[in-house]
C-alpha cells in the first residue's frame, strides 16, 4: 500500500461512518471511471496506429500512381 493510500484511509477514518460510506462510494465511482478512460485511451491508441498505417499505405499508392478516385455513386 502506498503512502498516499494510507493517508487517504487515515483521513476517511476521521469522518462518521455514513460519510465514510458515501466517500468510499464516490472513490469507487471515480476508480471505475478512470479504468474506463484508460480502456478508451488504449483502444484509441491501437486504432490510431492502424489509421496511420492505412494513411501511409494510401500515400504510397498515390505516389506510385496505383490509387483510383473514389466513386461515391457506387457506395
């Protein structure tokens, strides 16, 4: 356990039990939110890498004259 967590626990212990319960629930909510944000960040990073790779490939095909104009009527 880190010093920061020990300090937070000591601080929480100074409150009445109902307040402790409320604060712990808020901490849980914040922790879940942080986990969710971390997952989104990881997914975005992975997708970003894939998008960069696709863009690089498209630029190479354009430079080699292999790219065709998009026919939006066929979509």
